[in-house]
C-alpha cells in the first residue's frame, strides 16, 4: 500500500484540539488512477495554502491543484498568507 505524507500548518485559539480532531483526514481511490484526499477542518482552524504538500512512497504523483483560500494577516510571520478553512479536497493523479 502506498503511504502518503501530507504536510500542513495550523493555527487556532488558545486551547488546541488534537491534530486528528482539528484536521479529520480521509483518502479514497476515485478511480484507477486518481486518489482523493480530504480534510474536514474544525472551526477556528486553518491550513496555510503554501505549506500543503503531498508525497507518496512507491508511486509517482501527477500535478494537482490546491484551491484558492482566504487571505489572512498573520502577525507571527508579519505578512498576509493564504489559508484554507472548513474543507480541503485534493484529487491527485
């Protein structure tokens, strides 16, 4: 079975949920050549769009699109960053 590594950054209020609660992950084969990765993102949490990456051991992945997000000024970085909230689905050939 191919293992996937999905990297994402998060931010939230002062009391943090466990990562598997904040970012409920699922994956399924959409067809013989496409996998669909989904994250249900808890209220108050988000992923930084530019930090999302996908890799697979033992497989070559095709190009995929990450949907556009909402711009948020992040005082920790001192700049505006694009964030994904609520739901993220990726179709990867």
